[in-house]
């Protein structure tokens, strides 16, 4: 052929060389696929391990959240078990010198929500009998003391609505500087009660809260600190429904969480304030049967002067 045209043999070699660059030999192709199969198998074995780990991690998080919720819910109860109940006299240094105004009582209040089922071992009927008996006692005693009386209830928080109700009454019914005396709906005033003089003797125009029988009988003075403290108490109770459901005196447990260092100079605990003025008609476990009748007879005799 002509010298200017390429050699057919050279063209054939050139084509074979180009095709070899584009297509790998069969052995190399097989070798490249083998690692891919291994990596795919490893990924399949890792998936169950990862799902198991995620399940365990989720369970641990749930358990930790449950523990944290329980500690928050029952923190006050734990402190109460360690430190004891509010049944010992404590008279801390007051916040300041005695006030100029006298310790006048502006309102006596109680709190009662009619139960719809058995409560703390007592029947609903027994609670109603006790509440009706004490209501008459409270009203007559308030007249004797020449102090207004109110019995309130709560539909929103029946078991733990006491402190919210007290706060609202203090704001709406009590003048600045005067006291609100709270008495449980299953307690009544004694014939020998000298409420005003005993409160004045204990408060000494220095304190803003006098706790007698835990929070079944206490007096709180209308002042800025009282509203702040009652709001903290009410909010803490309302956010702890389990504590309210199982604790006989939830206010006592909640107070251990709420009370801060700055509160101590406002509060005096004096069991004699309760012993000198009130008598509980029946304990929660005695609001039934013969025990209830016996306690009501004692209660009627104690308060017959009214």
C-alpha cells in the first residue's frame, strides 16, 4: 500500500491497546467485586447490633427520667423522713424588730372537699359527719371570738388545694397586717381556746407564720412574704399529684422543699398553739364505725360550751 497510509497490523494493535485500557481483565474484575461482598455482609451484621444498642439506650433514658421524676415528686417526703415531722418547737431569730401594729385576726378559715370515695381508710359518709360537726363549731367559735369565718373548697385541686385557697382568702378577705387562722375541717376549737392571746404570745409581732399542728392548724399574716410563700407552696403541691395522692399531710412534705433560708426568720413552729386551741375530731383511720362514734362523743363534750 501507499507509504502515507497506516499499516493495517499497526491499526489492529492500536485498537487492542485502547480496548484493554477500557475493560479490566476478568481476574481483576472478580477481585474488585469480592471486597464489596464482604463489606455488605459486615453492614448487615452491624444493623441488629445498632438497633439493640439504641433500644438499651432508650430504656436507660426512660429509667433515669422516671427516677428523676420520682425524686422530684417525693423529695419533701424523703427530707421529712430524715429530719422528722413539724412537731417540735422552733423559734428562729426574727427578721427584724417587733412591728408597731398588734397581732389582730381578720379571718378564721377551713378547707373541705366532699369525698366521692373512701379516703385514707375512712368512708365518705364519715367524713361528711365530721365536717358538718366541725362546721357548726367553727361558726359558733368565730362568733364568740368576734372574727369572720369562711369554709372554702376547690374543684381544680381537691386534695392539694388548701394553700391556693388560703392565698386567695388572704388577698381578698384580710387587711394588710392582720392574720388568717386556718383550721382543718376535721378539727374543732376547744372550750378553753384563747385564740387571739395565744397567737399574740407566740407571734410576738415578729413572725409571719405560726405553725401549730403541722399545717392542720396555722396562722399566717398578710404581708408580701406571705403571698410569695403561699404561691410557692401552692405551685409545688399542684405540680406533685402523686405526693398529694399518697401522703396524709402533703403540705408538710412540700414545705421541706419550698422553704428557703430566707423563710426561716418568718416562721415559728409551736405545737402548743394547736394543743391549747383545737382538738381533732378523729384521726384519718378512725373516721368509721364505733371508733368514730366514740371520738365524736368526746369531741362534742369538749366543745359543748359553744
